[in-house]
C-alpha cells in the first residue's frame, strides 16, 4: 500500500478524493449522511475527515492498541470507537452554529466489550 486513502466512483473508476495517511488505517466508517469519514489506526488513534474535501476535522490518540472497529450512530451524533483492549470510547459530534463545522469530543467510555 502507498499510504493514500482514495474514494473511488465505482461506475467510472475515477478517484473522487484522496488523503495521504501517515499511519496504517485498519478501519473506516462513513457517517449516515455521508459528510464525515472516521478512520481507525493501528497505533490506536482515530481521525475524522470531511468526506468531500478530505480535510482533517479531528484527530485523537484513543488507545495504545489498534482500533478494532468504529461506527456512527444512526443519527450521526455519536461515534463509537472500539479497541482490542476491550474498551469503547464514545464521541459526541455536533455542528457549530451555522458554519457547518463539527465539534467532536470524547464523552464516554465503556469497559469490557
């Protein structure tokens, strides 16, 4: 792998967007409305990108072990991040006023999944 995340139109096989990753990504999840793309890394960090521009919105070093899964809630207001050390971190995602920018912060942790 060349370390580049690519979003490809499957009909035309054209690259729609790309983002250079510094670390190996092991998980990815789109928000329900398709505006955000969450990435889980082998080193236990996560990154949230604007899915259209691939601009980084948020980055956090969640765990010391790899991210085993990440999922958005059905309404897109929460992101659950699971790691292989049996912890799930919950992030709250909210829009900031009318700017369409996102505020993301960790608001919970579950142990023993």
